[in-house]
C-alpha cells in the first residue's frame, strides 16, 4: 500500500506543505540578516502567520468533515500559493502587506493540517497507517535536517524574494498533487448546520475517547513548558556556559536525528501497550530541560536532545495512527483540528511566558519546573485506563 501511486501522491503533497511551512521563517530570517526587514518586522510577520493558523484550524476541521477532504487540501494549498508571492512583494516595502499575506499563508497551513490527517485515513488502509504516518514524519525530519544548508546555498545564487516565491510553488504542489480519498460524498455534518454546533459535535466525539483527552493534555503541557523553555534557554546556555554556538547547532541537529531514528523504529514496532510506550516516549522530552539545568559536559546535552527527539516520534506516530483508527471518520478532521489547535496553539503562549519567568525566577527553577511537568504530565495521562492501548475497550 505504501508503494501505491495514491500514497506517493499523498506523501509528496504533505511533504511539499511541510517544506513550505518550515522554509518561510528561515527565509525571512535570512532577509533580516540582509537587513531587508528588521527583527521587529520579522516578529510581526511570523506572529501574523501563527494567528492565521490558529483561526483556520477549527474552521478547516468543520469544513473537511462537511465536504471532501481533498477539496479542502486543494483550496488551502491554492490560498497559500497565491499569498506567498505577496509576502515577497512586501519585502522591504510594506510590513503591513507582508503581515496580511503571512496571515493568509498561515490560514492555508492551518487548513491543511486536519484535512491531511483525515485524508490519510481515507487513502491508507488501517493496517498500513502506522508505517504511513512514520513515512510522513520521516519526510518532515529529513527536510529539517537537510533544508537549512540547501536554502543557504540557494541564497547565494537566488535573492530572498525569489526564495519566498518558491514556497508558493511548494504550496501549489501541496494543492494539486494529493489524490482523492475513498469518501466521494460528505458523511459528516451538512452545510446547513451552524459552525459552532458542528465544532461542539467534534468536541463531544473527542470526549468519547478519554485516552485522547489525556494524551492531548500531556502533549500540550510538554510543548507549552519543555519545548518553550528549551527554545529560550538553549541558546543562552550554549553561549554563556560553553562559549560557543556549536552546542546550540549540535543539540538541534541531534534532536532531528533522534526524531528521524524514532520514526524509523516506530514504523515497524508495535508494542502491546502502545499507548503507555508512546507516553513514555513523550516524557523523554524532560531530559532536554534537565540537561540544561545541570552543569554537564556538552556531549550530555547533545545526547539528551537525541533522546528527546527519539521519544517525540515514539509518541507522534502511534498518536496519529490511534486517532485515525478510533475516532469516528465523520468527525476525524474536527478532532484532529482540536489536537493541532491546543498542542500547537499554546506553544506561542508558552514562549511568551517563559522569558519573563526566567527573568523573575532565574533559569534554574524554571527549567526544573518544566522538566518536572514533562515527566509528570505523560505519567498522569497513563493513569487513564484507555491510555494503555490508545483505545476504549467496549
């Protein structure tokens, strides 16, 4: 099944959307280094993109359950493809134009996420979904590992606006390449019902799965604390404790390599208590803030980031697979949108709060608290009976 033409098209479209999503902040960062935009303008544009993402995710969840998931992917990709060159047009001219276009791109990105999740369940048979989800996440990790150097090389020959336009081409591929799913007619809510009622139906479906609520709570806690703390503190530790930026680069690379290895492992590994194993993997992120807290050799920090990356994919792949298996197909996009809305949506909140907390309490207490949350939240989620296998036994 994973060698089928349909899955190859799905994988290619999802990879193109992931690459476009990753590339824009990096390219705009290059523009800031070139002084085409200021650091403040960069922050405004990226914040606008995040806002567009958060607004679009719940809307897209409802639309992808009302209509064809393939159609939602198509329009989301086309919207982002059209808006991307507008960002390039605004570079060095109008931050307002850039921010507005970035919000539209973010909306397209947000609309793609739940629709792709639901489309995967339509294209891939149940027994093949875990390796399929692993293959999809491997493409993201390889992109993260290879793309920075490739983009930097391209920047030598191509100017920054052209690179931004290139992300629009990637969005065009994400719109046009994916296949149609098995569902030919809407089986979810009809267009005549109210959006709020449809979204609340999705929440009710999520509540039918206690393992989902527990896992989502643990994931959100880890991202809002551990991920945010390490994002702020790692550059400071690299500079102040070790006197070099090499530790920062090595730790981030180690995280990606660990995640890549984790995805390769979980493509075939199906433990009996899969939910518990996944939550244990999620808890491994606690080693990242713990390593920054302690006066350890730089190699220990790098190793901790390998373990954190490995663990996060041991969680992600079974998590996505279980959601696609257990949730009512008619509500899958809405439940997936709830997942992305909380886990990714609260990450900026965590980043905004971590820096003031460090200024007030110091990095030590903040890192200790974040590490404790990363270990405790998955452990508490594992206490929910249905969390053992990520399924409700009826």
